[in-house]
């Protein structure tokens, strides 16, 4: 009977060890790489999962990552399917390997300050867009009025 328990425990321990090794190797693989950085000029960043860092040449990019170029940055990404995306200053793209190349290129967004004022509603901040737009209109009206010349103060002699 003790020999039977020993064989069972050995088989159980072996099965447990095999399961642990298989799950560890699956976890170590992580997300699949879908693109590689061909070149970077200036400052560009990438957020992948819960990490954020500077984009560097030959860096591997995974599905779901977001690449952003600053006002001094540009980058070229080459996808496994042959698609190449060029980001110029103040642009961003979210990597979605399910999209075709044309859709990825069309998904490139501008991150400039004017784009924020014009398109803040896309990020869920319609109030900010309305406020900034209204502020700009109020500024124009206050400074330029109705287009009629403003009365000038009388000069004293």
C-alpha cells in the first residue's frame, strides 16, 4: 500500500511540475511582436502594456502599443506583413495587427496643440473643445470687434 502511495505521489508531483513548466513558458512568451522600429530621429515614445519609454532603432513593437512622436521626433515602423508606417513630428498611432496597412496609415493621429483644440471631442473632452473654441472666438471678437474702426482718443494740443 505504501508503494502505491509513492507511485501516485510521484506521478502527481511530475504532473504538477510539468504544468508549472508549461504555464511558465507560456507566460514568458508574452504578446507577439508585430513590428520593428526601422529608424528614429529626435524624441519618440512607445507605451506597451504598462510601460512607457523612448523609442529606439530595432525595438520590437507588440500589438496594442502606442507610438508617439514629439515636435522633434519621427519614426519608421516596419510590420511583419510588410507594411511600413512613417510618423512625422507630433503624430501618434496605436498598433492593431488586425488592420490592413491602409487602415493603419489612416489611423495615424496628429498630437499638435491645434489638433487638440479642434478634436478634443474625440478623446471624450467635448467640454474642453467647446471651451477652447469659445475662448478663441471671444478673443477674436474682443480684439477685432465688428470690423468697424474704433474711435481714437482725442489728442490734446
